[in-house]
């Protein structure tokens, strides 16, 4: 059919009431809402019937480019971590996430936090050809200087660099329960660091709004979106204090979130984040600038029992992140609940994305969810719920102060407890743990590595939002 004719084609509207009556008849008098409509943790309806929607493209930052396949580098043994990098890049990975000790999502491991570690890992690597991110950690600002120092003098093209420095004080505060300087000192010092960054004219994402900390501690989709939005507002304020125009500073703000095996909610959450970011820029009087979004598969949805089921969860989560328009995706290896993943688990994580991207060509269509009545409505409702959560946080003085006072933690823990109760009552299930469990668990291979302690030093403290897997709330699944 001619494309112009297709665009002009008129389709009959859906008679929603007729469909509803037919569905209830099929259920033999049962309730349509009870039987066919599911609801998210935020109360957002997920059902089979939606009005047609206008097509609205919410694409990745560079829609003509595929997403980056990012492999975690979190081994405390630097020599072994360097070997893992070489294997991953030869095996098809196009990005690296350096996870240092003390990072909220290091999950007990992490690279030694030093400039020497960074130099050893990056020596001779083609940094122009890979996406390079440093995950949020307590020494993020120092690691920015380490990375800039390492890249200085190299024969590289700055316009081709894809960097993320992962600075997010709120995520560090919430994820570790402490900061090494007071909130007042932090607010005074960060603008100076930003001015220094811009003076060096380094490209890439400097400040990140990281929602993974809150998700893995139990936050709902709206709470994760609201926390990221509140963080982005704080970041924009810092740039203004550093005397940087918002239009110039906005491309240096990025986002990191968790992707789950609930594919509809994950797709909609990523799209909703793009809507929220566009709205924030609109409020600042700035034309839309695409958000740079990194997605990592959810830690809280992984199980210790029958860990091969985690491969399926990861696959759906990565699929959803790609379809939703993430710019880069990282899969947590399926054995991470048992210890530091070995080469086989890392290879599975890498190859899962290669199959999705290079064999299934998932990135060929830009925003395939656009125009779907259900997905557009779900996107809008999540964006509205996330915006409302952001307004709550702003009324509490911003995310940092809400964390300091324990207010946001209270809401997250309440959501986590409600979800756990639903699993304990059998309303939700975990395959391999509560549904179809193995009679006898198989042995799991992991690397030998000592768990790293959580930092204890600090000038200001708050209740720590610890990562807690859903299966851990069920009897007998703790590793």
C-alpha cells in the first residue's frame, strides 16, 4: 500500500463498551476488572482494551544508532578484570561499566577505587569505539579526574567519545547511607567541580540521575521515576549555579534505571522518563534535548534458587529496555545472586544482547511501541505518577533532604512490604522459587572473591536503602 494512502486511512473506532460487555459475557458474569485487568504497584491499570492513540515517537538519544551492549566490570582482582574486558570486547560487547567498590549497585564486590586501577583497565583500549561509563560510587568526582587524566594526550577524537562519569550524590547517599561531606558543603562544592569540568571541554554525561538504587530497594515505577526527576532538577540547579546555560548543560545529564521482566511496565517506564525529561526542559524554557538512558536488568527480581530462570528474566528485561529505547543496556549475569559471576555467566549475559540486537535486529524500528493505545496510555499514566512523586520530593526539600529525613525511604519500604505480602499470599509468583521449584538444587560456579565492606565513614548519615531481592522476602531463598 502507498505510504501516503496508509497515513490517510481511516479506521473504525473501537466500541469499548461493546468489547467490555462481550468480555464479561465470556467470563460468564465475572468482573471485567477483576479477571482481565492487572494493576501495577502504583495502581496503574494494565488491561486488554484501550482506545487507539496518536503516534508519538519517543526514541533513544541517537535513533539512527543501535543501543550499546555494556558489560559490567566489577571484579576486585584487577588483573582478572582486565582479562574479562578483553574477552568481552572481542566477544561483541560495545561498552563497559566500571563498578568500583562501595558503589550502591556493586552488590558486595567492585574494583579497587584508585587511579592505578583505571589506568590498568584502560591501557591500550580503543576508547573511541566503546561506550565507557563509571557507575555511581562514593569517589565518583575523583574518578572523573582519573578518567580525564587517562584520556589526556591520547590520539582520540573527542567528538566520538561516549562517556558517562556517573556522579549522583543522592544515589550514593541513599544506597550507602552516608556522604563524606555535609549537604551544605556538597551544594557549595559541586558547582566549582562543574565549572572545572566545562573548562576542560570534556564531552559526555557528567551528572547522572540513577534510579536503580531505589528500584532494587523496593521502589515502585513511579517512585523510581520521581526520584530520577527530582535528581535531574537538582542537577539543573547546580549547572545554573555554575553559570552554565541549561541548554548547554542538559546534554551532560544522564539517567540510569532498572529493567524488569514485566515488559510492558519497563517499556512504558523508559518512554515515561523521556516525557518527564522533556517536560522539565520545557519548564526551563529549553527546547527538547533527548535523554541519555542506561538500563540495567533488575537485581531485585533475580532468584537464588534455580538460577537458570534468571536467564529468562534477564532476556525479557533486556528486550524491554531495547524496545523502550534505552541508549545502553547491561545485563546482570544470572549467577550474581550466588557470588561473583564467572566467564560462562558473563558470556551468557553478553550473548543474550547480541542475539537481540544483531540477530533479531530489535533496534531496527525506532520506538515500536509508538501509537499503541495501551502503551501510550501506560506511558502517560506512569509519567503522571512519576511527576506527582517528584512533586512530593520537592515539597520535602528535594531528594537529598527527603533521604536525610527518612521520608522517601519510608514510602519505598512500604511499597516493598506490600509487594512482599502479595508474593507470600500467592498473588504473585517466582518461577523456580514459589512455582515449580526444583526438588534438588544444582551447584553454581562463581569466581573466588572476597565481599567488599560497605563504607562506614561519613559526615552525614541516613537510613540506607539496601538492595533486597523479592525472593529474599520469601522463606528459604537467601543466599
